[in-house]
C-alpha cells in the first residue's frame, strides 16, 4: 500500500500556489499554466513518454518526478483538496458518494445530486454546505487573473459550480481546441490558467488501464500539446505544470464482490455504505462491531482488509483529524479491497453490477502515484 506523501503531492502543488511560493514543485515564474489530466497515473505517463526506454519527443521539453495523490484516490477528493488547499480530513468531500446531513441522504458529489440518481439534482440545498471554500482558486484570481478550461459537459456542474465564477470559465469540446484556447490565453497574458481534462480516466474505466486505448488517448493528448501549446510556452515566462488526480487499476468482473440492500450486512449498519468500489466506508451500529468484523472475514475474506476509521485517522491517512461536524463522513470502518479487487454496493434503483473494467480510490501504487511534469 502507498500512503499519501502530503509534502510531495498534488495537494502540495496547490498549497505552493496558494502561498505564492517559489516552491520545490511549482517553479519560480509568476505566470502559470496548470493542467490536471484525470486518471493519468505515474505508470501510464511513463509508458507513453518513456515507453521505448528513452524520452519521446513529447517528453524532452518536460521533466517528470513522481508524487502522490491524496486518499481516497478519487477525482472529487483530489480536486476538492486542490481547489481548497486543504487535506481530506479538513474538507470532508472524500468520495463520489458520501452522506450529506443537510440533504438527508447519500449524495453524488460530482453531480451534486442524489446518490442513486444523478438526474435528481439537489436544487434546494446550498452546495456551499458540501464543498470546501476554493481558497487556491480565490488566491490565484486575486493575484493577476485566472481562467479555467473544462469540457463543456462538466463545466459549471457540481464542484466546479462553486469553485469558479462564470466569467472565469472557458468550455472546450476536444483536446485540440483545449490547447488552442490555452495558447490564446497565454498570448493574452492571463496570469493563471487552469486546464482539466477527464477523458483519459473514462477510457480506463471502460476499457481497463491495462490495454492500448488509454495509452493511445494520452499519446494523442501529448501530440496535440506538443503541436499547439508548446510553441507558445517555449518562448514565454510561464511555468507549465501537469499532474493528475489519481491513477487506476484493472478490475475483472469476477473480482467484484456485490452487496445488495437485502444482504446480511445491512442489519449491522446504520445506513447504506458509501465511497468507492476500491475504498468503501461503513457506519456500524453500536454494539455490532464484532458481528461486522466476523461478517467481513467471511464474505470479503482475503479480497479486502477492514480498517477502523479512527485508526486510519490517527495514522494520518487523511492529513489530520476531521472537525466534529464532518466526522460522520468517515464512518466507523473502511473496507479496502486488495489490488485487482473491488466491492460494489447496489443502491436501490441502481442499474446493478458495476461494469467498469478500471477503478480507483484505493491505496495501491498504481492509484496513488501520479506524475508531476514541468517545463523547468
């Protein structure tokens, strides 16, 4: 298992930006282009940039070092940490599905919707009660301007609706027009440019991170970057920083344990499990801890380990101790599937067994280690 290294992480990148440091991770120039490629683990980036044992043309202008993401290794957790400059223990938006007392239900944090149906948006609940204040973004906006580039399908939804103001958001359709837009912003001297691209993650979920499709997709992204953005950056006074929110592992369908609402487990919990297939949180009712641990041993066996949440918090896994108001989101226990395995809870009304062949959220090297690519 790979513990987060908070001093050498994507969170530390955000904290250096927040402090306006000439830090060890973000470079010394005042102007920044910061890009997050969703799902680009260190191994995937290495295969694309150094696959034949020597640097490709795309890699020769970029330096790479390994860093970690935060735990759980999820998009919402990593982006919440990045936008706020806070560790998961402080912001509490640790997974795609978490309990949210103000809404009285488990919610989908990416869509700001009911957990079982992303079309059921929480229109009468203030999203600022869920998401942390975006202090990193606010600081960059104050210091000379900020613009965010995101795919049109996700811009202004969920977390991004509270992190960015409308005037700072620019939509794109493909990675070519994404890099063209970034190049125009550099030419306009926008001081801080943030770019988020999510389709590499989607390809791994659908096809698995072990096959050629995600590598081909990332190769195309670097080729477009090399052709459209590099010429503008090479003679500029901009630091270019690329990192990721997490990597992925392959999960075969036969290695996913399914939990249903009528399962024996539900009689031991105060509410439905939440989190990710690779990091599931549970709230065990008082007095039923021994029965729960017996159940976990019988059903999960060698496929997963069970950790008491208090022990995980004390170990520093979340970067501190959650405030009392957010402690409930961490549950009483975590179930962490071993590498190659997953556990899926089928919410009532959901579509049933999870079909994705790639997943993340856990503590494996492939999920936790991400690259930091820079032009300095």
